[in-house]
């Protein structure tokens, strides 16, 4: 009965919360370090999840539900959006978006499509072109985060189609990559249960990613993960090993756990760590340079909810030297009015945060006294 009650609560959390333009959001509840402030960038982007920004400044936003893709435009440069275009609708959980050479790539569960010359056709986009439609069609962890890497390839995760399982198809629980035309599709990393956010280190240009841990091992196990993939072909443990040292009670028995790459940082249990970015801007104080910011979407199967916040991981020589909370307040007691999903840095050094529960995008800035 307890599991059924928790499952019902989870379903309610996943339902899209539509927020009309002009709706007041309780941003006074958000706690940030001294000198930082948060404001609404756009409050009429229902289901806002992954973000990508074009060089000209147009922000493209994907969703899971309602299956829409948006273009958010700040025409006068005042750091507040003044127009939101709904450029696509009725797609199959188009969570992932990536801008490349004038085209907008969108990841549905089973395929990647692109809208060519998108900035010229915001009001009437041309029909999308299918880039690659050979991905599995399983809905469980099937929504995708995508980004182009420094190698010019598009990185596309394929989540595990289960809570925890072994699959004969090696594409499941992996990060794949392919050329912009859909060719040369290959597996880059394995043993990745469900990553919905990654970035490349500004110096080494190597891949870092978050990963969501399995469910139903209790409130405090296992942790979510921050991982580092400096090369192709590494295995990060799923379904045999969770976090740094939690063997799976079913699949970990008898497995050679020494062959798996451990996380750089064990994150909070069930916090649903999603979008992550290295901070490379100049607005925040110097101590924030090259810190990893992580959007923690928030727990659904934990008796005491946690997450619903932005955390940061400090690195030294590719090792974690600190995991701390940067922004919190979307969770009030046991109730959350917002759920951070993804992060995007603006040229001025401020940071955008998407929130699929509130249907909003926020801007966090720093200003000296």
C-alpha cells in the first residue's frame, strides 16, 4: 500500500503544470549565497526542460509533456523574454534540444529530427527532417538530453527501459554519439542508467554527466551520481553497481565490480540530478570558475523529499573537493512549487534555470554591493 501511495504521488509530480504569462511565482522563497539574486526570465513555457541557445541569443526549450518545443526570445536585451514561440507540438517527449549550424536538433524517444534554418522560421517552421530514427521506442527513461560535443558529434543517451534490469540490446543504459547527419552512430559509454544532463570540461574537453540511481532500495540508497568519461568504452556500473559502493542486491552478486568506473561524486539519494554545466562566465566571483552546477529535479520515492535545488561540485585535478547547495527554496516542507531541470549560461555570465513544474525559466545573476 505504501508503494502504491508513493507511486500515485509520483504520477502527480509528472503531470504538466501550466503557468500562464504573468503568473506570480514565489521567488522570495529561493535562498542564494550573498550577492546573488533570481528573477523570472520567462513564465509561460509549460513543461520547460532542456535548453539550448543560438549564437544570436534565441533560447530553444524542449519538454516531455505537452510534447512541445519553444523558442524564447529577448528582443531588447534586458534579460527578460518578451516573446515565446511554440515551434512544434505533438512530438514524442521532445526533451532534448541542440542548436548546430543554423538548425535545431530535437530528440524524441525513438528518433532525432531537425528544423532547418530555424531562426528564419520561428512563426512557421518548416516540417522537420528525420536525422536518425533507429533508436529504441521504450518510454521508460526514453526521453533524451542531447548536446554537440567539442568533437562535432551529437551525444544522445538511451536510458534503461526499467528501474533495474539486464538488457541484451547494448544501446540501453548507454550514451551514444553520431555525426550531425545521423551517420556513424556508436556507443560511447555503457552502464549509464539515465543521464539527463552532461557537459565538457572547459580545459580537458572531456565529458562529465549526471546519472539517476535506481529506485526502491530505501530512502538513503543509492545515491545519484556525477561521472567523468575521459575516453570512449568505459562502463559505469549499471545494473551491477550503484554509486561508489552499493552492489545491486540482484545483479551485483557475483559480478566483477572492479571493472566499473566509480562516480567522481556521490550525489544525494533520489535527488534526480538532471542538467549540469561548468561555469565559464565572468559575472560570478572567481571562486565559482569551472565549478559544476547541477539542477536536482527532486525525489519522488522518498518518505522525506529532497532535491528541488541547484547544487555545485568543486573539482581539483578531476576529483571532487566539495558538494554543496547553491540555491534552494523550491521545496517548502513536503511540497514543491518548482522543479529545476536544466541550466544554461548567458554571455553576460548569468545562469538560466528551467522549471518544468512551474513552466518557467529563471535567471540567476551576481551583483557586488
